[in-house]
C-alpha cells in the first residue's frame, strides 16, 4: 500500500506548487523524499543485518584497519618522488 499511495502527498504538493510557479518547493520536496527513503532503507538494512549477526563473535584487530592507510601514504610519497 505504501508503494502505491506513499508518493501521493508529494504529487499533490508538486501539482499545487507548480500551479503557483514555485519550482524550488518541488525540488526540495523531491530531494527530501529521496533522502528520507534512502535513510529508511539504510537504517532498516543495518538493523536487520545486526539482528542476523547478533550471536556471532566480532573479531577486531586494532592494527588491521590502519594498514591500508600506511600503504596509501607510501604510494603517494613514491608517486610524487618520481615526478
């Protein structure tokens, strides 16, 4: 039902705003709709992923996340040194 009638309020707002030549309102209304839908989908997927992996032990190594940054820093130095 939400997929069918969820955008009807945005359509009504857009029709009234366009009839009064208020294009900025239509732009911002559509932008807000897209952002809110993206945040809803992202939050739902993160929540469901957390529920699925709730019982698993999370292994975290403090050294591992910084290794790609060290490689990037070395490659950048090497690139500028050769120029």
